[in-house]
């Protein structure tokens, strides 16, 4: 089977397109595209969920044979809200980095998360809202320790998460010379326009996560979301009409309006960005229909480019 590709950048997806273990999941995804995100989402108290050394060796062999590059999605069972949890996160990352060294990953994606702040900072000033000062120092130290585990700090990519303002992570990106993982789907889910962030973020973006939204039927709006609703911009009004107040994300891009997808992709093609674009979906059918949506966007790109002001 021939691989699916994308003009101008490296196309990737997750190792979880099918409900199978690490090796068969990686093998399946590697046959479809050029980069696979190995989703090591938890380690466990006694490393019971850590990927095995034998699985790493099998994956390394598959990657060599297929010419597949590898992104590692680091565990997110801990967070940075307390000193103890931040310490546990650093320990988990260290175990994953050591275990996956034979794979020579090009990027390690990290969630810098604070569960108590979810939705709390979402307000009319949310785009500029930053973390509480009590979190800044201990998280900076933890990120410095994590970055020191890698071949270079730029191998660490901090991902923007839903439920927090897009600028939330800037304080650490200014302090630690790591990269960004731009998750476009998370921006869309909270109703942010990626065009507002691409120009200033793109130079440090190593990986992009792209995924669509889908209505979540019969789901009430959580009280925290209702209390801290965001300004009713045109994009948020459109998305609320299309997907409801609590959409599902990590779905196919075929559910996204063409204009929204084109705004992101055409900007990327115009900029010449050449990193990994990861279709962060968890079903093969969603990968295939997402790729088809991207290629339709590419077919529209020449006309859009011709209409740009010179």
C-alpha cells in the first residue's frame, strides 16, 4: 500500500488508529504516513504501563525499514500543579526518554497542565491570561530538568491545551528554549482563531496537531464552562451552531468548514513551514477522510495564493 503524503511538510498520525498494542499500532500507522506519534500516555506507579524494551526494539526495526520518523507523546497522568506532581512528571519523562532512546525521536510532546485552572481563566481577557505566579517557578525548574534530558531543549515541544488561554504557556516558552506543539484542534474547540497565533508562534512550532470537531449529543454544558463563557465572536457563534457547546475533538477534518481548514493550511503552505503535521485522530477512517480533506484544501490553494496582495 502506498503511503499518504502532504505537499511541503511531513504527514504524521498517532500510533492509536486501531485498538491494538504499541507494536502493531505503530506498524499500521507507519504504513500509512511518514511520521508516527508514539502515544505513551502513562507510565504507572511501578512502570507497569511503560512501553517495553522489546517493543522499542521492534518499533526501531519497523521505523528503519519504512523510513518512518518518530514523535513521542510524553505521559500526562501527572501535572505541574504541586511540587510532588511536577517531580513525578519529571521522573516519568526521564523513564520514557531513556526507554525510547533507540528510536531517536525528533520531538517529545509535553502537556504542561494545571487541572484546577481549567476554564477558570477563560474570560474576555483570556487570550492574555497567564498562570498564577505560584506555579511559575516550580514549573520552570521542572521544564529545565526535562529539557536537560534531551539532545537539545528544542526537542521538547510544549502543547497548547483546551480550557486554558492560548498565551498561557508563554511565560515558560520565554524562560526555557523549548519548542511549541501547536494543537489547532484545541484552539478550534475553545473557539479561538488559529490565524491570531500562527504568525507569532510558527517560528518555534516543531509539530502541529490537526483534528476536527463533531457534535456531542445530549451533553449538558458543564457549570464551569457556563460560568466562564468566552466572548461571542463570529467563529464561536458559528462553531456553537455547528457543534454545540461541548463538541468532541480528535475527529475527522471532514467535519470542519472549508474556510477554517483553508485558513490554517494555506497559511502553512504560504509560509513554507516544513515540520510534522500530525493528524491526531484515533481511527483509521478519520485519518483517511482527514487526508482527503487536506488534499481538497491543497487543490484550492493556488487560487487563494493568486489572490493574495502582491
